């Protein structure tokens, strides 16, 4: 059974810092990995989707990498801003199966 | 562009009352549809998914049910709510089961 963990559970950084969020999964035979952000009381917003054949995806200040063999993905946020404060979740899917979500990392960017 | 709607946004219901939450998707056809629950302090739990009209798969046994009467409409129901049904209910859609998922704004349900 696939299990997804995210470390740290919470992170607080000053504005302007570059930061890395981690996602680990136990079964490396995944098909896709998706990163989301969730603002308090809101739905999830898709940030990036990485297919198993890809090693990274970039969107603006966000860069997500995937290392299937080690069962890990990282989300890199450059020059963090207070507006980046949210909970970040990763989810993985095997072919023909539904996504399995991690518990999330709560990020606070202090002005 | 595609849009996903959920209503109501918030709901307070007494124990034992019925429930009906609705989700609709615009701008796409034959989507995969999903109902998730996010309870306080817990992760996102998949409740139901549907690959087509009338096709519902249940992931977790519970007193909830789902229906898909139209291609882009997904309904979550209960005949009698329990206290443990409280939580944040999210609807999502994707083109396929492993494709990128897009979520609605959610419904906050409080059962008293």
C-alpha cells in the first residue's frame, strides 16, 4: 500500500528565503506526482504535475523535482513571499489507480 | 476553461438529518469525478470516484453514498448524519484517474 509522507509538518521562514519542501513515497513505481497548495478554508490549487518520465517541472518561482528510484520529490520555492503562506500537499498515483495524498507541510512566510 | 462548483459552501446539520452536497463541472466532458473528505488534523481521504454516469466506486465504507445523474454532476448524500461526518468535503475532477486533478472550493459540514 502506497504511503506518502511530507517533512517538515510545518515551516516558518522570513520573506525572501529560498526553501525546499519534501515529499516521500514508499512505492517508487508511480505514474504521476502532483503538488498542490491549500489556503485555509479553501480547496486545493494545482501547482505542478510531474509525470514519471520527467525529472522536474517549473512554474514561475516554483520548481518540483522527482527522483523515483529514491521515492522522493522536492518542491523548491524561490524568493518566498508572504503570499506563499499556505499548506502544500503532494500526491502520487500509480497507473490505473487513484492519487494518494500526503499530510501536507504548513508554510508561513513572515514579512 | 474548466470550472468546478460546489454548494453549499457551509452547512450545519443535526445528527440524524439527511445530507445532499452537489458538485458540477463546466467546460469539459466525461470527466472523472471525486469526493474527498478532509477532517481536522487528518489528511485528505478519498470517499468516492466516478468514471461515468451512474458509475460509482466507494473507497471507504461509511453511511455516505454518491450518485452521478449527469455527466458533469456529482452528488454526495447521507440518509442520517453522524457526528463523525463533520469535515471539509472537496469535489475534484480529472481527465483520467492519473491525470492532473482540479478541486472545487469545498463544503464545510458541521454535524451537531
